[in-house]
């Protein structure tokens, strides 16, 4: 015991400090009650005006006590900040808990992912299921065997976990929450093991990256294990005191292992960020600090990524993270996962995402979710005036058509769809898409490709699977025709366009075709529309024979909503009482669509007319009406065509149309 004359005073300070801590704990309890009431009543969590008033009152009282106002301000800011974080954490947990009864994670019980899952969802009534790999954890959610999965995405020491990011990009799941977990790795071994006696260390690759300095100094052999808790389990089962594991303390205690070294991470502030994913997105109440995660891909042109980021800068939205991954469908493109501060339902983020969607080739919002890493702050968006870039005038009030939000023109400019170096849309020169109604033979499609190229055409079209009114009509050669079409397009430098009829064909056809066409008969095949919306190939959507313009745009919205922003609209004639033509070409649809939507609009006069003699004049009229291009049928010998011969142009007609 010390006999210092200061001891009584220090004891008094200790007692006061104890009271302060007790009062802070009591304040926290009251804060949680308030948070529960806010969740129940749907009230906002952040009230800046009340915070400012409280702070002024506390400073006034502090001055009466002779305290330094600056100290009190700093102290109360920390207290208020802590209160808000407690409320937000509780709100996020309550949102997730109750809905989720089973959670998958990668690893064995006691792994850090398991700890993160318990922190995120609680333990009452929740089943936690370990999986060997991250892919297995996600597969359980996709198959309905788990309500959610918890996955690590980045660590402050070792960086991003690219395997998980690749899985987020590849799988159609929503991000519903996050937790930031302190990760303290220990070296653990059997009772009786000593640090000097360790010759082999079992560790997960991420743990090795986070403890590389210590492990190099230890000099033992490092063997990769599938999981930190799994490594601890292997040590227990081995019974070998010369083997140790890198694991968390909880994993060690569960298995009766001893801690040989209490802290072996390279950095003391070692944190891992975990995300929860589920089949459906969640809604986040206003006032809760929120992050939004987005997957997008852009072209490899100079400034393409800068144009995307400028949309967020224009709206004053802070970006939190930008992760780049190779695009497996195109080695010359990058896929990005972008996190920004804000809720996708708020006005400024919604405008930014709309602008990004016009410039990105693919965009999918993974979800908006509460984030305890963010503290609300007042932002004044700096909104620069947007230019139309030469697009048609604003829609006159007389055009009363309901346009869905993603397809709607809102002043952000036109979408330009790029296909193999060919750009379609905006104020660019119109393009010609030509080729046979159906691919019949290698020679036939080669002749059509040559004619298209010689006439100045930009893309080669050809039917491989043909939807026909009569079951006895030629149905196409299928994937054999797709190979012929691809060969002809490559031989003559033309990207290829072909129709896809069923969702199961979308994957294999998108590996070959440059543009996937949705025919008129499938315009409202919503399963097919959703399927093409999930791939990174432009989609050429034809208007249904009896579809209104509003229904046409709603069909396009199905594709856009799934993330694919490369949609080309095609007017191909509608069914009316008139019988002199196969269909009635609705030329008015071209300027109407250009006023209503930012998407490119082309015209197919072949199917509208049904007669070769009408294709050229109707095509020229469509261009005069403002179409971004034409799609016509051509055949070296229309009289012998297996489908739609009467409307197919000869190669010389193609020269007349486009020359």
C-alpha cells in the first residue's frame, strides 16, 4: 500500500469516475429504450436541432460550475455520437432479427464469421450453419436452406477478400447489413505446448496475411487451413503439442486449447468488415445512416469511369469504397463494386444512380443497409445543370404516358449502347442491322454477312431459334445456326444479333451472341426479360404486336431493373384493322419514344411491311422520324427462303436502302 498524501484524493477521484461510468451506463440504457420506441413508432433517429439545443444547455450549466466550455463540448459530442450509434445498431439488429431464423457462414463454430453472424442476428431462435467455403455459404441461401449468409469482404490489414466480391458480383443476392468486427488473432495450442516447441502452424490464408510479421519471426512451417476455427479443431484432433493454430480466443476456448501468444496480428487495430446477404433487399427508415452497394461495369474508353464517379460528385454523395474486379464476360472491361453513403430511395442518390445507369453497361444495386460506421451529417447537394446533349425537346404536356422510372427521360441525356465498337443512340449516325430472318446454311449466312458489310451495315442479324405461328413452319437450326452466324460475323467484322426464346438459353447464347433479341411474341415474357437483364449483353427489345407504348416501356423496365442498362427499343409494326400490309408501322412511335425515354430506338420495316417493295420507303421514313437505326432482312435468294421470303431484301436492295 502507498502512503502518499495524494491517496485519499485519488480514491475520491476513483469513486467519482465510478459514478460517471455508472451514469453513462444508465444513460445508455435509456438510449436503448428511446431507440426501441423510435423503431416502433417509425420516428427519425437523428434530430440535429435537438442535439444543438442540448449542447447549448450543457455548456451553459458547465459555465455555472466553472468548467471549460470547450472540454464540455468535446465530451458531449462524443456522448451524443455514442448514443446515436447505439440506436442505429439496435435498429439494424431489430430489422434483421425476427425475420431470420437460419444463417450460413464460412467456417467452423467459433470462427470470426460465426462471431460476426451472432453479433448481427443475435442467438435467440437462430440456427447458425458453418460451410466449407464462401460459395457453399451463399449456395445455402440461394437454395432456400438459410435465410441469410454472413461473409467477410475486407480487412484493415490484408485488404479486400476478392473471392467474396466475385461471389457478390456473380450471384443475385441483396446486401442487408454490415458489422465491423475487431479481429484479434492468437497463437493457440494444446495444454503443455510451448512457444519454442512449435514447428508447424495451421492458419487460414487471410489470417496468415494479417499475422505475417509474427509468423516469419516464429520460424515454423505454415500450413494453410480452410478456416481459423477449423485450424484450432485440427490442432485438438492431432494431439501433437508441436502443432499450433492461428485462431480467435473463442475458437480456442471451445476446444480446450491454450493461448501461446495473446496477440500476433501485425496491426493492433485489426478489423474485418462483414456483410449479410439475403434473397430480398430491405427498406431502411429515413434518418438512419445508410450505405448502398452497387455492381456496375463500364466500357474501356477514356473517361468512362470518371463519368460514372462524376454523377456522385454532382449530387454531393461521398463514396466509401470502390473495388475493381475483372469482367469474366469481357477481358477488356472491368466490373466495380461501389459503396456510397446514402439510401437509394433518397432524392440525391436516386438521381445519381439514374445518371450512372445511363452511362454504365451494367448496373445492379445490391442494396441499401444501415451502417454504424457512418454518422449522419447535413449535406447540401451541389447539383450542376444537366444538358440534353442534343436529345429531343422535353415531352409536351399532351403526351400523357406513364413511363417507368429507369426508362424515363429525366434530362440526363441519352443512353448510347456500344456493341463491338458500334455505338447506337444519342446524336450519333444511324446504324444498319441486316441479315437473314433465319440462318439456313453456312453459305447463306456468309452471303448475307458480305452483303451487309458491303452496304455499310454495322451488325449482322440472324435467327437461330425461330418462334413461328405455325408449328409446321421452319423453327431454325438452333445452336448449330448460332455457330454459323458467329463465324460469318467474325469473318466480315460484324457483331451478331440473334433472338433468344427461353430463359435457359440466355446463358449459353450470351457467350456467343453480341446482342440478345427479344422478339415481339416474347415482349411480355417476364421470366425471359428478367433473365436477359442479368447478363452483360445488350438487349434488342421488339414491341409486341398489340402492345401500347406504355406496355413496351414497362417491358424494357424489367430488363433495366435487373441491372442491364444496354437496351435498344425496336418498333416493328403493330396489329390494326388494316390488311394491305402485314402490320401497321407506327412511325409516330419513334418521336414519341425519343421524347419519353433515353433508350435508343430503331425500326424494323421488314416485319411491319411484309413486302419487299415497301421496306425501303418505310425505312427511309423511319430515319426521317428520328430512328437511331434500321433492322432489315436480307437473303441472297428470297424465293427459296425458309421463312419470311416475301419481305427479305436482295443485296442490291440493301445498297439502295443504305447507299
